[in-house]
DNA sequence: CTGTTAGCGCTTTCAG
DNA sequence: CTGAAAGCGCTAACAG
């Protein structure tokens, strides 16, 4: 607690230089004698000096904080956990703190946080908090496009769903799939819309299921699906896959009688019996890219990331024909 | 972005008072004419004034930020998601930001965040990051006790496992259980230790399974369990329950032939077939209490929370004898 | 190449 | 009950 008492002046005094020199030496700014810089660094280290974030932020007119919005519906979906962790890590590496923004409708309190930027993953047009967040005087980075009217994010991180879906379908076909049933998410988010577009091909039949699926609805959907006698099922909503597989009647074996795949990969899918083929959407990378885009929007000179996040197909037992 | 240009002096000028008065009026400090206060408030609101967090933090010698450590092994466990959200919400309500601390071994960078306090849920004695976090000059609040030597948290939020287990066992017995097999978590955390202690009763047999369970190990454990012919299984590790139930041989029906319960409740357990009895450990409340304890440690005058977090038994199909 | 100085916006004595 | 002024610790102009 008392550790914070050491200021830049203490270091300056101890090193026999001015505060400017200390500041420059530690931040790598300015052109100065390399040995002075090293000496200052050593002194600072030795004294246990840690620059005050508050003072720096005040001086620089920022808060050093990036917010990540975590809507209620994201609870239970590992995707968001990984995304936030990836974002937190990247932010920390750049000296920024990643702050969790729970659903919160008091705009004043959100403004008081004085975020430098805001990250939102897959915003829903139905989310009542989103308009409040959009109203904050802060650059917003979305992962997946924001479909709302007048949405105007500073940057959008796009995931390459078109390619992911193509690869996954190609794989299923290679294992003999001819009629693929796809359980699809709602269209109130960029993810949902893009996914449906990608799935609009002749041998795929779409079946609506909610994002926050309810067992009875899912049961219903599965009945419909099975009635149409597909030879492969692609279960898109994150988290629904295990349950959907459980809902298959006992006589329908996976993968012998029915190929099965999920879309969003999750550790549980690798552990399921049989293990479930899915697409690793690289959420941690997505989060990291979102932070970088945010920092770019704040004027930092960082290399531009890839245009689209590349995904990885994880082929597992549920879609592999045994010989 | 330009919104932040309005300072306390602008408000003071507009309201025809001094900056002190504005500060006092908005923070509710000082004894002043109520109508002056109201006028100042109105002016501030009208100008869209938002106090600069950086300036306030600098003045007050704090950062306005509480960190929550999210170890790797927590990914995929809803418990931590709820805990962090509860904490974030409580923090936001008190004007603090909750920052995610990913596993990170650079102490300097962590120190640079200049956290006011740190929250850790169920610290493991095997976690290499914990010593670094303990070394931070910051009060630490743990949820569950920290078992490590020399650990000295500012506060500990305790969950009432003894009572939870007692209630759960009583329920199982009331449904006819006489020999209960309990799959228990490792003892490197306070949770694991306390749980085992609570389960040390004659009609309960303990079976070790890891926290981050592996399917093969779990299969192995289940074989052992079944060989001992229990009439009820209590699966403690968060997330393992659904898988454990799947591993029961087909002829063992739940709940007819075997009662089944989990410990840490999770939305998936309510959706499983059959739905699984479990204990709602109130993670969001735990997170909120942790934040309050942290703020108390920082000198804020908040009411002391309950000595132990009270839990709720959620009885579902898997442990209900049908008639 | 380094030092002095001003000031970011707030809260808090201390006078009036 | 209200105002003036100092100063939290830092960085960016500007001098030297």
C-alpha cells in the first residue's frame, strides 16, 4: 500500500537527473544517452517505482480502460469467455485494463467509467442495452457486424463464416452426407445472418432454433428434422449440440446412421461421446484483434490485423465414417 | 469524444458558484443550501458534465479499479462467469471498474495496472500465478479460503458447504439413498478441502476425480463407483455431472435405479435429461460480496455481509423417486 | 541532450 | 455556508 509513494521525482533525485529524463528513459521516448537510460531504469527498478496510472491517464486525457460488454445471453457460452480472456490479455500487454460491462442501463454510471473504447461481441438488435452503449462517447469495436440502424462502429472484427461453413459442409459431404439438416440461430445478430447466408446451398435444409434454446423447442425441432430424414445434422447454436445429440432416438447411432457436427467449438464437444466435430472460431484471437482495433481507433500505431479471422475445422468422431 | 471537455469549472461558472461547491454538491458532501445543490446538479446534468475518473483517482490516490483473477482452469465453468458478473455489477454500482486479470506472470505489468483490490475465487496452491498476485501491494479478497502458506487475504468470502452438503445428503436419503458415492474434487483448493470434510459421513464413499476431469479418468472412476454398488451418485466437480451421467451403463436408469445429483448448479443441469439435482451456490452473490469486502478493506463504510453465503438446493428429476 | 515549468481536473484544507 | 489555492504524479513544451 505504501509502495505507491515512490514517485518519479524520487527516482529522478536518486538517479541524479530530472523527472523528464526519468519519464523519457522509462517510456523509451526521446533520444538520450543509452547509459543514462539504463542507469535510470536500474534506479527505478531498485526503488520499486511504478508509474501512477491515474496521473498518467489524467495527463494523457484517457482512462487506460477498455470495456467489454457481456450480455446476459452470453453466460454459459465458452465462446465469450475465451473472447474476453483473449481481449484481457492483449489489453494488459498494451498497458490497458479490460473492464467487464454487465448489462446496465444507467448511462451516467457507464459514462463515469470513462472508458477509452468498448468491445461488443455479436450485438443483437433486440438488446435494450445496446442503444445505451452506442450512445457512449467512445469508439466501439464489434466482433461480427452490428445490424442495428445507424450503428457506426469504429471497427468490426469479422469471422470467416463463409469459409468455415464451406469447409464443414465439404467435410460432411466427403463422409457421405447428401441431405444436411442445419439447426440455425436467430437473425437478430450478424452471426446469425451471416451463418444463414453461408448455409444457403441446395443440399442443406435450415431449421430455426433459438439462440438461448429451450429443451422443449429443441425436441420439437429435432422431430421435424428427423421426419425429413437427413443423413447429417449440423447444430449451429453454441451449447445446443450436446443436447441435440442426446435427443436423437436410441436407434439412430452417430456417426454410423447419422453424421453430426456442431458449429462453435467448445471443450465439452471434444469430451462428448462420441466427440463432436466443430469449428474452432478462435474466440481468443478475435478478442485480441478487437483490442488491437480499439487501440488503433485510439490512435495507436499498430499493424492492421487480418481482414477476417481464420477458423479451424476440428474433425472428430461424430462425423467420421468408420470403415 | 469531445464530451469530456466539460470540466468542473465549466459547471461552476455556469452555475455561478465555485468548483468546491460543485464538487460538494455532486458528491453529496458538505452541508449546503439544498436549493444551491439542486441548481448545481441541474446545471451539471444540462451541460452533460461527467467527472473525470482519472483526475479523481489521482487526487484520491487510487485507481478506481478492482481486479478479478480468472485462472485458466475456470474456463468453461459457469460458476466463475456468474461470479465475475456479480462482482462487475456490484463494482459498477459503487463507481469502480472490475478488470479481468488473465493468468499473467509479469508482475511489473500487473503492478502497473495499479489495482485498488484483487478478488480471487478459490485459489489453488498449485497455481503458479498466485504467488505473484499475493506479492502485489493490494488487498486481496478470496472466495473460499486460500490454503497456501503465508496467505493473508484482507477478507474471505465463505460459502456454506457444510450446510449445503448436509441438505443435499438429507434429500438423497429421503429419497431412499443408503450408500452414496461422491466424486470429489482435488484438495489443492479451499473448496475441495471443505467439501471433503463435509462429505466425511458413514454412508458416503469418496472417489477422487480431478477438477479438470478427463473423460478416460472419469470413465475409470465410474467403473469403480459402480463396482461398489451405490444407490446414489453425487458428482461434485462443476461440469462433470452431465458427462458422468452419460457414462452410466444403459441398464442403469436415473432416477429409478440410481439417484443422481451434482454439486455446483449450472444452467445445463436444469436442461439435461433427466434434469439434475444440484446446489445453487449463488456465485453472483458471492462475487458481489467479494467486491463489498474489498471496498470495506479500502476503507469504505459498507455493512458487513453474511458470515457465509447461503446456498439453495435445487431438487430436480435425477434424484426424485417416482411413485 | 537534459532541466524547468505548466497544467491535466479533481478534492481538500483553510480563510473569509 | 462558500471561495481561493494547493497539489496529487505525470508528460509535453520550451529553454538552456
